[in-house]
């Protein structure tokens, strides 16, 4: 929310109304009615697809105001969904281990390797006996021994494969996949949050003051699309000369005339500017004179005033 500060120094007439004559205290101080304005904007750029309100419409909090179309955002959302799905699938594969078919194939490979070892060992034992009897040359024995050792190596490899299939992925691999899933889900959440920005809703109940962009126009990031005015938050700003501040404090009740409504409204002061503003109505060259600054004094109605709108003139006559 941001307050809209109207310029209430509107030429010589307002200047005189605020200051009076050169030496006399002012009898009436003129100010302006103001209210809280809210600029509705999107975090994502895009083209205005649908405008659901018009200037002057009264909207409720949460009501949809505008729909933005962004092809780039839709593409990013599709990518984020695909990445999240793939990462989740990999994690499930690692957690559930190998498929039944893979485990059965590894077991059959181990059984075949064991059979080869059994055959090689029988041949090895026979050749070892013949070598001791001097019935075969050393080369024949060495060849059988080599095949026997190779069969045992193949058995060890098959056993290792079966163990890996049965144990599944290592804990470190599972942790890495869990982190990857978390990362892709975070990316998906981020893109989804931007997707929600394509439909802008009224943050409060208010009146549509201005429609800045229309259907088909491009909306840049952070640029206002619609401006809302909260009429229930209306207040009046008075430029009060410092020598008229005596007796004014937050909580003071002022009798404020609203010429446009033809009525006088009791308003309570809620803020007096901490720093002085413009106005040097009394020249420093005057004997005994000095510059007087003006302070902004804000007051709001004690009860709702029907028809009170920003920009209306307000008048207040300080008590002498």
C-alpha cells in the first residue's frame, strides 16, 4: 500500500487561504481529502489476456482483477514438472532396488559360474594326480590350472554382481538423489509461485480508480496495471503554519467543512509532520520578523462520511 499525496498548494488562492495576510493569523486553513492508493502489479511479465474490472467498479478483497498470459512461464513450468518427475523416479528406483528380472539373471549367472568352477576343479585335481605320477607334461598341467583359476575369478565376479543387485544403491547415492528431488521440487514451487502471479487479485476491498493497461498490452514486471483506492481510509491533509500548531496534537478533534458535501465533519488528528515544509510568508527583512514554516497535519473522520472522495477541498478554522 502507498498513500497518494495530492498537491494542495494549488496557486495563489490556496496560498492565501493557508497564510492569511502578511501580519494577521489565518482564519481558515484549506486542505485536501486524500486516501490510500494501491497499485496492482505482477512479478512476471506478460500480455494482458483478460481485464475483469472497469474504472469505478467496487471490488472485494480476493476478487480477480486481471489475467496475464505468459508463454515463457508455461514453458518453464513444464520443464520444472518434467525435472521433478524424473528425479523422483530415479530415487524410487534406487530405494526399491533392482527389478525381479535383474535379480534372477544375476542368480543364474552365479549358478553358471559355480558350475564352471566345479568342472574346472575336477579337471585340475585329475591333472594334478597325473603330473605327480609323471604321466603328463608340466605344460598341460599349467593350462588346466590357469582355466581353473579363471573359473574361480568368474565366480567371484558373478557373486559380486548378485550382491550389488540385492543390496541396491549405496546410501551416498540415495542421499544424492534425495537432494536432487528436493532441488527440483524447490524449482517447481518457485515457478508455480510465479504462475499464480498471472492472475492478480484485489488485496483489499476498494474502488478501481484507474485502469492503466488494457487487454492485449504488455505488462512489465512491477509496473502498475490497475490502481485501487480505499475510500474507507480517507483523511484530510492541512498545511498548518507553525504559529498555528499550538494546541494541536494527535487525538485533537477538528471541525472540518467539506464544501462539496455541504457538511461539517468532526475529524481526529492522527499525525503532525515531524519536519517543517514550505512557506516563507513573512519576509526576513521585516523588523522583528522571521520565516515561518508549514507542517502537514492529517486528520481522519471519526465516522464514515458517505461521498467523501480524494481531491475534495476541506476547510478548517483554527480557534483563536
